[in-house]
């Protein structure tokens, strides 16, 4: 199976519910930072910089996450966060958006529109799992159709990309390849899947093993 990196992104669009967005992003980054389905890049619509992003950033900082921001997001947060938190904002460099940090680090980039988001993810991502947070079903469906990843989720944590949470049983890996067969191959052997979740704020910690745990 072709699966080396998990450079997952979340797109925060300005119509996303702030409370839901905060829950999803914090879970995606902090529930298991070293996992391949942990979010590494947060793409923020320019309109959301001073509305939704500050609440998200404050929650991430409280969890000990380092925020590596581009110039626009850093300026917006510096003027909207408490002064004791603003000092922890860091400047992003280009390589941050091509790095699977596997730790409590997230790179934040400002984007203008959905086309820019799709282009960024398809160029810089690893085709693993990517997420859009929005109240617009039209934007969500365009995102899920345009992003070339094995998992494309709407309003749910990137950490939901997991065989156990999907109800598949023990997971042997997550493939980002588009062909995988060996030996005699029929039509079924050539099939691949693109997994879509349309959620309303689900977090990975709600879906796992043990009594009372749920599956997608």
C-alpha cells in the first residue's frame, strides 16, 4: 500500500459555526498529534480571520499547540487574542506547508476562495484526508469532489479516518495509492474508494473502542 505521509488540511470557511469548528480542529490536532490523520495545515478564508479563527486559535493555544502563521493570520490573531497568548504566535515559512509535523504544531495559511484551497491541498497534501468546515452544502460538495484525497470530510474531524471507526475491524493501513492489486485481476480488483463523511461536529474521541463507543 502506498501510504507514507499524512499531511492533512482543514479549510475553515467563514460560515462555519465557531463552536463546532473549534471542537473539530482541536480534536483533529490534539487527540493524537503523531497520527497520520492528525491535521497539519489550517487553511483559513480571509473573511474568517477575525471572526471564527480567534476562538479556534485560543483553544489550540490552551492545548499547547504552536501556531505557525502566515502574515495575514498572524496580524489578525495578534489583534484579537489576549496579549498573553499573542506572544506565542510564530511566523510560518514555506516548508511548514509541506511538513507532516507529527507534534503539537499547526501551520496556518490565509486563502481567498475554494479554488485556491483545492489547488493548495492537491499540490501540498498527501492525498490522505482533508476537511472543510462550512455551513454551505454547495461549497462542501465542491470541496469533496475537487480534493483528490482518500478521505474528504465535511464538518467532522480528520481523525475520523480510521478503519475501526469506519467499522472495518482491525486496520492494516490507509492507502493513498490508486492501484494496489497483484496477480490475476478482475474488475473488482481495480476498484478504489473515496470516503466522504458529511457530519455536524463529530470528534474522534467519541468514536472508538469500548462500551458506548460509536462507529461512523
